[in-house]
């Protein structure tokens, strides 16, 4: 996924959940990084809201999984 911060810089990372007022990015190297939602662009803030579920999983990612991965 691609995210954009408020300054217009791109962030290449997967969605790893939300922790309080931060989004957890899954970086390409496998690490997880917390990033303040307030520092994201409006479009990326909307994407966080669309991805977040009560279980902390990305709705978009869940819909793309195979049935074996969901169980």
C-alpha cells in the first residue's frame, strides 16, 4: 500500500493496525512502525479509517485473503 504524509511524501508500507492515535505500518523489511495519524494526509487518514476493524485487521486485506487464511 502507499500512504502519504501531510507534507506530501509517500510511505510504502502495509497496514498493521491502529494503536491509539497512531497507525502501525508494516514496513517492506518486516519491521512495524507506529506513525501518528495526525501527520497523514486527509486521503491517508481516510484509508486508515477504511482499513481499521475492531480486530485491528485491514478490511481490504481480509477481503483479499483466501478462505483457508481466514479460518
